[in-house]
């Protein structure tokens, strides 16, 4: 992915709180941005999902991107003890797709690290 | 609180003096209630021979009224008790003033307080204006009235595209030197001179406007506010141009919290903002509308306000 397609957070050394709002299934830019984080002060990662628009996430490419995010969030848990929060965006149809999100982030779900709201 | 039991006799609207009974008390229109004094000399209650005898120290009375700061109906009733109660109740009743063209028209304020210097505008700390006409129906210049709100700390301007000035936002330039929070939604694009007219500005919100093109033909101001708290940026067509101008502010950017809505290539601008504030940034929220998946041309103001969390913060 070209560098300009995701925010570079490597210089934000005081960063404590990070929130992404994801529309559609393009989750790769969240992963790319998170990979640039170097702050030792990070305490919270929140991902606001628009569940109703995650329709294509079960396709091969989309699924691989979610697996990458799953692995990265596990790393944040093991290295920083940060438990990610997944929040359903308003008016997105509710958490009836909760099970699907748990399938997309299986390792986080297995370790009971997903904080779904 | 025992002291309340000794002096508060639950004032009821419509049961005050004859003068008070003549007031048009409307709970949804606070300034008609307290428009009985047009002379600032009487604002302190000095010289008023009809005020209710009270042996309590004024600071005790002030304390009691302060406890009612979030009960506007009770505060309006307190205005009818005694003129000596009015100054303190006004401080709370007019702490937040909102104008819009339908429910709370600016013209009504001007009719009630025709002389801006005698209006209770100096009590206002939070001012919200939506759909304000450039000149009022009473022919009064908006800028002249706005300058009476010289103690406003939080200023919110919505859907204002004033004409008749070189810069449509000129009536608001520096009207209150203590503004710390500025929110502009769907206004004229020439917002940067307005931003720089508030030296103490800390929080900045720019939602849903079409920015000028980059920095072409734009001279950076000689000074700019410190901008040390929060930035919320959701600009139709992308944040690139707006970011370019903000990055050229002479005193830099020092935001601790950034919320930015990115469209397509906007991530480059978001990265520039993050880099500029890297020493101070503590919280970052990125809303992504990827080009193609969500073309910027189809973005609406509702999309932008929803994306940046303004309507459901």
C-alpha cells in the first residue's frame, strides 16, 4: 500500500487514544496506520465499524486484511496490554452481525479480548 | 441544605408584583422574561426601594441562585421575586444564547434589547447562531449587535453565508477576545481570518464547507492562536486545502486531540497534521471515506457531521 494511503503516526509520541471509523470493508488502512504507531503512551484503540456495510469482508482479500488486523491487535495486547474496542456505528443496523465480527477477528475473540459495544 | 429552607419560598411565575405580572413570561423565550431593565445602573439592584428585604449577605444569595444554574424555569421565576435577584439570575439565564431564524430569531433579541450596550449579552459565555440573516428585518447591523457578546467563550456558527462585506464573516471578527472554542458549520469558506481574530482560541471545528483552493492568493496572518486543544475537520471535497492553510499559521499547531475525516488522498494531509502536532497530540480519530468506495462527490453535510461524531458525540 502506498504510504500516502494511511496516516503515519510514528512521530506522535504522546498518543494515548486512537479511534478509526471504518466505512465499508476497507480495513487495510487501519492496519497500515496502526503499524506506524510508536507511542509508548497508547492506552486505547477504538474501531467504529459500520457493520451493515461489511458485506464483502468474507471474500478472500477482505478476510486476509481482517486477519492482518487481528494479528496486529493481538500484538498490541501482548506488548501494551491494550484491549481493542469495537463499536458499532450509529444507524448501521445494530450488532446483529456481532458473530461475523468475531469470525473476522478470531484470535481476539478466542482470547476474549474483544470489547464489543 | 438548611439555608435554602430559610429564604427560598419557591417563587411561582405569575404571582409576583404588579410589575412582574405585566411581564410576558415565556419559558421558551428567556430574554422576554428578563428584559425589564434597560438601564445598566439598575442591574446591580442599587437604589431600588422595592426589593425584598433580605438580611442575608449577597454572596449567600448568589450561592443559592448559583445552585439553580441548570434550572431555567426556576431562574425565570426568581427574576420575579426581587430586582436584587435579577443580576445573578441573568448570569445563568443568558449564559447560553442561541439564535436561529425560526424558533429564536435574532430580530426578537434586537426588539427586546434595542441598545446593544444595555443588553444582557455580556453575560453570555456560549453563543450559537444558525441561519442568521446578514441584516436583520429591523435593519440593524448584525456586527454591531454581535459585538455586545464580548464575553463569549464558545462560539458556534451554522449555515451563515453573509453578504455585504469583503469577507462574509467580517461581522464576527474578534467580537469576543476570550473565545476559546470555535465551531463553523456550512459557513463561508473564508474562515481563516476569523479564526486568527480570536487570540485565545484552543478548540477549532470546521464542518462541511467548501474551502478555497490551497494557499494560492492567500497571505498567512502575522499572528495566529495557539490552538492547543482540539481540531475537528470534515470538509466537503477533502481536507487538503484547509490543512495547507492551517499548517501555514505562523504560531504553529499544538492540538492535543484531532478528529479528521479523510477522503481518498487526504491521508497525506492527515499525516502532515499529525506530524505538525506530534509533540502535543494525545488523541486521534480518523474517519475514512475511501475514494471509489465512497466518492467524495456523493458526500453530504449529514455524512460529514455523522462521520466526525458531532451529532452523536
